[in-house]
């Protein structure tokens, strides 16, 4: 069972310290919910910002590569060599800056030279941010977001990569832990807080048979 701390904060009213990951994991373990892992999703996109492809040219020495000029809101646009087939001028894209690390693919971004052309940064796909959607191309923020924020904005919070997730092992005698509501009730009981659940959707009457 994966427990979103951000979602849990919406369902349970307790002191903020009670939802600190380490503290919460300890309390849940004592209550019979084994915490197998705590994942910090923010690490997947640390150093990744919104970029705008202001120019895209064919690579002079490689048919499948493009040489892009990408504005990341910090002075002159970066020159980035990209191999994605869907990269094009005008796109807003996630850009991993030099020095950042992408743990989903085990890659640290460094200045590079690809087929004789310098490249400073990396235009990312969702897979490289740990959000594999099955596609081969880079992430197109214009399609993914209702509104694209200014260039240079951190990408993590825009894609839900700004929280922590607890992975719980649910035993057969605790089926109440198989839902966020069940975990919220348990956390409220352990911490002396209260729960606030959204109203249930109205029941839609079935159409009469004719």
C-alpha cells in the first residue's frame, strides 16, 4: 500500500510533526503496519526546470540528433543536443541542468560533447523523471499542464514530484489499511487528531428497464 503524505495531510488534522515521515513510520510500525520504504519523490526532479525551446536545428554530424537552444530563465539560452524525435521549436520541456542527478536512470548531468557539438543540460522524458508513460519522446509540458509557468520554474511540483510516499506492508488482519481513508483513521487515532473526508458522490438512480 502506497501512502501519499500530501494526500494524508488533506485527510487528517494533526500537528505537523505527527506527519513527519520518520515519526509517522515509527508510529505506524508500532500499530502493526510495517513500513517497507519511504520514498522522497522530490529527488527525482531536483535541478530540473521548465525550459522553452527557442531554436531547433539538425545536428551537422548526426541525422537523428537535434541541436537546440533552450531558454531556462538564466541569461543566454543553453545549447542542448537532443535525440528525441518530437523535439521542436516552441515546446516547453523539462530541462535537467548541469550538476543535477536523475536517480530514475542513474545519470548525473555534465557538460558534454555529442558528435562534435557541445551540450549543456538534458531535455527530459517522463521516464527519466521516474514517471514512465510508455512513450519514447521528451515530455511536452504544453500538453501535460493546463498552464505552463515561467521558464526556470522547478518541474517537480508541476508533475506531483514534491512529496514523500510511504510503502506499507498490509497484513491479513489489517484490511482497514488497504485504503487512504483507513490509514487516515489510524493516523488520527494514533496522533489524537481528526479526519476530514470529502463528501461522497451522489447516488445516481438507475434508469428503469423498458
